[in-house]
């Protein structure tokens, strides 16, 4: 039997949803359901002086996004909430696909990179990051090398 679908998901998924089946067979992130694999898709481009990252964060606002640098790892996290107490005066909801939740992703950028080496811009649901290339400094020790022979 053909079932109507929206965005690749069965329209009647929740109507035919049994709690025991959901818990046993599915460990989905409630933020995006079956579409969580499309979350935080990232393009990384290398230039002469930096790495350019474009991270898709659809539905998030600038205030919802946070970037931190710790131990050489750049971590991007985003979270949003939903007002579940809001009621629609024109009718009742049949299906609600927007949820509250959070997501994060980490990238190793190296121990030599500092916060001042990273520039970020959020525009049209895309976080654009520029991470300067840094070569870790290696200490040069002068010493005598014994030659056998």
C-alpha cells in the first residue's frame, strides 16, 4: 500500500508508532529524526594560508551556535529549544517534526592554533570558519653526536 510521505518520511509514522518498538529498534536523535545524517554537513577547503570550513546548520540562529578550542580540538555545538506550551487556536497538531535538542562536531586543528587564529561568520544557516595554518615549533638542540667506527 502506498503511504503519503513528506521529506522521505512516512506521514503516518507516529500514528503507527509503538513505544516498545521505537525504543528497541531506533536510537534516533529527536532533533532531526531520520534526517540526522544530514546534520552539520561540512566542506573543508585548503588554501595557502588556512583551512576554510563551511558547516550547514539549518534552522539554527547565531545565538544557538557555539565554537570552542581546547587541547587542539575545535568543537562546534548548536542547540535549540521549542516552546511546547504554545497552542494553536486554529486547530490541533496532527504531526510535529520540530523538536528541541543539541548537536556537536569536533575537528583536530593542532595544538599550535589559538583562538585568534580562527575567524567565524554565521550567515544563512551556514557557519563559515577560517583556521590559519600553523606549524608547531620544534626545539632545536645543539649537541655533539658521537660517530662510531
